[in-house]
């Protein structure tokens, strides 16, 4: 019996990618709410790891 885990790994990687994108977007929104200035928000967002 052979198990093919490629589909599971692809789905897991897609899930991680989506979580990173959503987390980054939420971080930028929170920064904007606190800083209330677009330029400062962009500078801070670019420096996020």
C-alpha cells in the first residue's frame, strides 16, 4: 500500500499562505487605526518581517 500525501501537503501550504496574508493585512489595518496616517502606516508595514 502506498500513501500519496502530496495533496495534503499542498492544502496545508495553501492554508499557511492564506493565514500569513490575512495576518499581515490585519496588522496593517491595526497599524492604520493607531497611527491614523497613511505614510506612517506604509513605512511601518514595509518594515514588518
